[in-house]
C-alpha cells in the first residue's frame, strides 16, 4: 500500500503517500494516481465511520431503517 493513515487529530486526518517515480512520465502519472486513489479511499473510509450507527435503526419519514450486520 502506498498510502497510510499516520494519525487523526480531532476531525483532521493525516495521511502519508509514497510514490515511486518511474522512468516515463506516463508511468509516473499512473503511480501518482494509484497512490492518491488509495489516500482517498482511506479518507472516505474514516469519514464514513463518523456516520456509522451502532446497530440502532435510523428513522426517515417515520419509517425505521436498519443496517445489515457485517
């Protein structure tokens, strides 16, 4: 993995990205894209955890909705 979470500070997320620059510009751009996408996936996963329920139902317009158990 080329991206990793270093630490969280409140609502801030510190992510480290490592990119191997290649001999060609195209290959370097692809490596950068992979690394940035990994960082985005990590950040999105952490962001979703803020909104995750603890198993209780969520009520929308009077109708209860429940999450599936992992």
